[in-house]
């Protein structure tokens, strides 16, 4: 944990099932008082910054206790003295999924029921866009909706504001769709201008494992899937018990990994992916244990990772 505090303030944001979307995080070591206000060294767009103020924002799916159906966004608060994020969000949150997903459903917020929503520059612009992935009844299907740059999403039913991801590009050799998808950024070292994807998939018979999905130089285009050979943070193969969150630092992609049943919380920093040339790949990273017994057994609606101050590499 001390290693983490010497690098940058990267927190795991958990969105409880309340309208206030109060942000909680594992306790960090106390820091010495500052003698002068720091000057944030922000280079380029900030990951998860929906409105361009240089601070990451929080997005979660509704349809939970305290939140109506749809996609909810709460903008990050900026410290007036330091000019960096405080780790908290403005309330009330706003439902930005009022038009639906642009592909199926009722053209309403209910289109997002059962989805996972992640953010990223999925159309290759400076704006943060939204990818809704459906692991349940529409397993493997995903819709990408363009962000407006002001904290909301553009109407996905207007031409050019929406693309679909072919479910066949995400399934494994047994036909299993991922149970979770996160932003993979350009961890394979090939920057197409559109993020890759990283997920966990499998089944009880053949086991679960993470997988990497390279982008094919176009919005919504992903192929081929690379099965990753990495063990879990605790050295096991029970990937079905782990939840992922990702963010992008100046040092590259980073993953936060949580096991709800044990309360283990890890950070993998400087994540890179190497293609083994045989349909598999492997992640390299620097690991940190953030916490043990963190919210053990607690159901968290959304787990997100964000770099809140962007002052150190």
C-alpha cells in the first residue's frame, strides 16, 4: 500500500446502490501537509472525464435499489485549492441513458437493464464514449454510444452516434460470451486510436480465464480474441470470482481486481499484453495489494478505477 501512495492517488470507486452515489475507497496512508498548491501535470484527455474538466467522473447502471433504470453519471468534484480531483462526486447524479441503447429494446432507459457500461474513446475522438455490454440474456452483444463531451451521451438513434459490436468476436472457443468486459486501452502496444477490450469468460466445465480483444482500427471492431494465461492475483484459476476495473495512467493501463468473497483488492499497474502467437497472450504488470477484507461479501453495483490527481507517473 505504501508503494501505491508514493506513485499516484489511484482509488477503487464503489458506487453503492443509492441515488447519492457516495464514493468510498480503501483507506490510504496519511500524507504530509503540503507547503504549496501543486500544479497538475495533465497531458491529453483524462480517462473517464466525461465533461472535459480534467477530473474523472463516475458512471453506473441503474435498475438497483435507489436508482431508476438507465445509465447514471455523477461528475467528479475538483478541489478549488489544488485543482485536482477530490475522490467525490457532485450530486444529484443524472440519467444519461434516456434514449436507450440505439439498437434494441424500447428506446428508453430500460434498454440498459442487465448491461455493464464502461467508458472510453470508442469512436476515436477526445470525448469519452459509452460501451454497454450484455452478459446475460443477450450474452455477448454490445452497443457503443458516442459521448457528447459534456457529461452526457448523444442520441444513439441519430446516424453516426452508435455502432454495434459483433457478439461472435467476443465468444471463446466453446461459445461462451464474457461475463465481464473492461477497457483494455492499448495494452498490446498497438494504438489504433480506439481502445482494446479485456474481459473474463468461460464456463464451469472448461474453467474461466481472462481474455484480450484487440481493436481492428474501427469503432466496434474486435478480433481475434486472445485467451490470457495469467493466474488470479492470489495465484488461483477461479477468475469467475474476480471483478475487474481499469483505468489509464501516464504509465499505461492499470487494473483493479476485487474478490468479493475474500475482500482481496489488488492493483496491477503498467499492464502490457504480449501475443504468444498461438491464440493466447499474457499480461505483464507490477502488482500491489491494496486491501484485505475490503467490503467482504458486499454486493457493489459498480467498481471503477480512476486516477484522481494525475501528478506523478
